[in-house]
C-alpha cells in the first residue's frame, strides 16, 4: 500500500517506522514547510494519507487530499464543531473516504467497549456518581482530550442520567489549578492534568457512599496509537465512506 504522511512530528515518524515494517511504501511526506507537496504526483499516487496535525489544519488537509482522490486516516481533533456536517456530506454524498478516531490505540478501543458496557450497567444504579480524569504530556494544548470527550459521550449515551459533559479542573505543569469541581447533576465532569511526557491516561470513576469502581487505560508510549493508525490505513484502503474504530473492531 502507498501511504502519504501529513504531519511529520513524533507521531508521524513513528507511523512511518511501523508502516515500513509492515511492508508499505511511504510515497509522500508533508509538513508545515512543504505544503506544495499536496499538488505533487507522488501525493496523488497514495492509496491512503495518514494525517496527524493541529486541529486548525485538519479540515483543510482533508479537502486537499479529497481533491486528489486520496483517502484519509486522521487522528486530529477539534475540527468537528465547525466542519462535522460538511465532512459527513463529503463522505456520504460525494464519495470521499475519511477514517477518523480520537484515539487509534487497540487498547483504547477495548477500554472504550468496557466503558460503554459499564455505563449501561450503571444506568440502574444512580447512587454511583461518575466522573472522569485524563492526564497528558505538557505539550498537549486541548483539554479535555479528544479521547476523553469520546469516552464521555459514550457514557452519556448509555447511562441515561447524564445529558452532557463539562470541563472540570485543569492542573497545569507549573502546579496551577484552574476550573471547578462543581457540576450539575446531569453533567459529567472531566478533570485534566498536564505533566511530564505522559502519552495518555484516561480514568472513569464511579463513586458511592459504599465503594468506588474505577477503570483506567494507561498508555506506555505512542507506539500503540501509531500501530492503530497503520491498521486503520490498511482497513481504509479496502473500504469507503465515513469510517471509525467501531467499523474496524466489533466488540
């Protein structure tokens, strides 16, 4: 399979290593300093482009890839509020293909399935108050993380008594604490911590007067995300439309 890389930071370089080890060919690498590469024959020859860039750039990258008939796998977050409906139209009505996920880790996919199942059980036990916490490295700009938001939305869809998620506290790398632990009963609070080089820790906590139930996914490195992105590209090469993790893994 011919792969183009859009974004060549730490994640892009790791994806490159894994893709090559699985027998794929990297035909184009695009970063901030060579945007003209989008118009190259090499980019147009790609079967799939794997995109990991900044939230403000992702949507335009999709359009540039779609213009050349290149399918896209993307882990960029933050674009949905402004462009979700247009991307749905592009994929479902105009024949383009985007595989999007807030997290490509196989472990997170399994964790997400457990999270949905546990929330469906907890629907009948309102004495348990559910909260979430996510921890990431100091370079991460968005809070809460896209993965935390996806997990929260899955809880909301299954538990019944929560209608929306809300930002809770944010513990910054310098120790500054902002935000609030106060939330309405129908809101699911997500607290965030930024420290060191943590790849990502996501925790869902159910607390009652009697006991506490906690589930956690703790990523040891970015490698799980990178492998999942390559697996998603392999899947996308054989499928079309608007795709996500639940299409690839059936738990």
